[in-house]
C-alpha cells in the first residue's frame, strides 16, 4: 500500500455511504485503512461493498490516529463531533477533511483553524458545491466584471418536507448547532461569499421559527434524510425549521429564506445574483440562467455536472501532497461560519447584529 495515501474514514453514515465512499472508490491512489463508526455495522457495510478500498473496521477512532501509516482522516460524523475528532486528529499529526459545517459555532471553528495552522496540517471543509462547474463559471464571470456590479443576492433553500433525522442529532441544538440555517444555509451562504470573491459581513438580521414538528409524533412526511428517529424515546427537536434574514456586506446585500419543511408543496433551492449589467439564477446543484440587461435575453448554461464529492476528495488528497491550501481550506470558510453565528445571535436577540 506504500504508493497509496493511507487514510481513515470516521463516521460511516449517510454522507459517507452515499457520497464519499463511492468517490474514494474511484480514486486510484487512496487506501482507507480504517473505516470507523460507533455502530460497527455501518463501517462493515462499507468494507463489504468496497473490499479492496477498505482495510479494518473499528469503533474507536483513536486506533486510526495512533497509526503512523495514516496520513489523513475524513471526519463524517454529526456536527458536534467535528470539533473533538478533528482537534484530536490534527494533534495526532493527521491532515483532515471534515464535513460541513466546520462545527457548531464560529468560535470553535476558529480554534480548529488555529490548530491546523499550529500543526502545519491541511484542514478542509466539505462545502462541496464550490466544485460544481457552473459555480466555477459564475466566479470567473464575476471576476471578469461580466455582471457589472452585483448589488444584491437572494437565496431560497426551501423544501416541502425535509427535516433530517427528526429527534436525533440534526434537530438537537447541542449536537448540531442549529437547524436549517446551519445544515443547508451553510452551503448557500458559502456559495454566495465564494462567487462574490469573498465579502466582509457588516450587519446581520434574522428571524427563525420552529413550527412544523412542534409535536414530533404528528409531523407528516414522505421521506427523511439520516435516521428516522422521531419515535425514539427522549428525541429532541429544539432547532429552527425556517429562517428569514437580511445581511449587509462590504459588497452586496444578501437576503435569504430557508425551510426544512413548509406547508407549500414546492421545493425551491436557488441563488439569484443581481448585477447592474447581468444577473444570474443558479439552480442549486445545477445550471444557471444568465440574463443580460442590454439584450433582454436569458441563456441557460450547459455545464457537465460532475461528481462534486469526487472532485472535493481528489483535491483534498492532492492538497496534502503539495501542502497547498485549496478553496475548501478552513481559512476560506470561516467568514461563512461567522455569518451563521451572527444570524443565530440576531434571531435570539430579535435585533440586528453589527460585526
Ligand atoms: N456536504 C453535504 O452536502 C452533506 C450532506 C449531508 C450531510 N453532511 C454532513 O455530514 C455529517 C454527517 O451527516 P450524515 O447525514 O452522514 O449523518 P449520519 O447520522 O447518517 O452519520 C453520521 C455517522 O457518524 C457516526 N459517529 C458519530 N460519532 C462518531 C464517533 N465519535 N466516531 C465514529 N463514528 C461516529 C454515527 O454513528 C453515524 O453513523 C454532518 O456533519 C452533516 O452536516 C454534508
């Protein structure tokens, strides 16, 4: 295995099984020496499915951290464990690719970034949409001034029924850091700041609601991401399922609305970039529709939509070889975490927060 980069995958739940293991299985130069999950059956399922990719199944991630052959780990656990597992891994001298959000708060995210710097290790965050080719093109167009000046961005991430793992880690604030805003909003906020070429947050104002599963037992739905845990004794739902917000930055203003669930049977996931020359609607995870104010015409992009996770994981493995920080490096995601924190604070205080 000496020619391959040896890694461990910590957390073998939905995102590991549905995105990262399939991606890693397509990358020649990687060997997952350890697949780790507190529930061993989940890691075993990955070993069974990818026998030549996966070595051992473990339940204690510290076994992988103690192995000098392991160069890097992927942290694919619920949000609350990102901090502890990542800090332990960095201190053990491993590079880390940690799923989004960085962790449950901005302050802890900064600590993680500082530890990566101290240990001189790469710490990347799984904001996979930065690897979508349509997003790359929007970035380029903005850099080239094709939009003129982007003065406002609006995004909507609203779904009919999509509360994940009701009653479990996703809906327990102490474990997730929040609801739809930190879970989905991080992708949208991060994409906006990325396409704008970075922006400093000046003020943030938000209101959040938790309306759709006040009584978990009577929440009606058709499908659920993560464990369906609403019947588990003692399950918790103390996070928001809806958010509305307004943000001022040193570039554009931003408005957003997000719903994990709503009584409108339509999913709307998009970002509108309003420029004085051109504007674009980016369908989340897909194409964009570009409108010219001069020609009064709209064109839809025709990008080949690639596997973002494959690009993200390949870029991480490349980064640990070269030592060059790429666009998913934690340093590039901190402003998004700062904004989420400010929005939660604003919602709690019921007033605008100045940064
Ligand atoms: N990039 C994306 O688009 C995307 C999509 C979904 C989820 N995510 C993120 O991925 C993370 C995981 O989400 P998921 O949907 O896969 O959750 P999940 O609950 O399906 O899986 C998490 C797994 O981690 C395991 N785990 C928890 N603590 C552990 C520990 N200390 N050691 C080993 N294993 C541990 C759990 O047993 C579970 O199997 C979350 O942070 C989520 O925000 C990202």
